[in-house]
C-alpha cells in the first residue's frame, strides 16, 4: 500500500518512473492518494494479477517484497517480470516469517529465469538470467 512505492518514487526523482502493480483496486487507490499528498507525479499504478502491460525490457529494478506467498501462479508472474526487466536489471525480494529464505530461492531459481547474486540482511537480489530467451 505504498510502503516502498512512495520512498522509491522520491529517490528516483521526477525523471524516474515507478510502477505500482496490485490486484486489489483499494491498494492502488491508497498508493495514488499517498502520491497526491506527497506531490509525486512519477507513480503509475497497474491493476493486474500478473500481466503488467509494460514493454519488453523497460524496467531497471523490480521490488517484489511481501507478495510471493500471495501469488498462486508464481511461474507466470516471474516470467512476466523477466520479460519487462532490462538485461542489466535485477529482481529484489525479501524473506520474513511468511516465507523463508530457502523457499524464496527455490521458487525463483527453479524458474531458471533469475539467479541469486546478492544477499543483504533479509533482502535477496536476483539477476536477470540472460541465457533465457525472451520468448519463453
């Protein structure tokens, strides 16, 4: 509900774009309200449970925090994130009481779309696997 969206939008500034995707309209409305209150015009909301509608290789970083346990078809969503992520980009996620480190790594690496490149505290950063064809 904007916990990461608002600070990231401030960090990237007016020239950057932040896309907030959620399957719940209420969550997106809250993000939009917070953005308005903060005077942020670089946040774009997407109502979807997976398909972003964004162009191929258009995103630098995907923050995938706190949502993996909620997603039924994890492969399809991860495939979409792989499609929109630039080859120099990365997928960042975190583990917590709802989903353990080992489970996240297993889920993401089993797709063969991303490889773990870095771990900082409970944050796991996965690199876009360039050996995978875009037309999976």
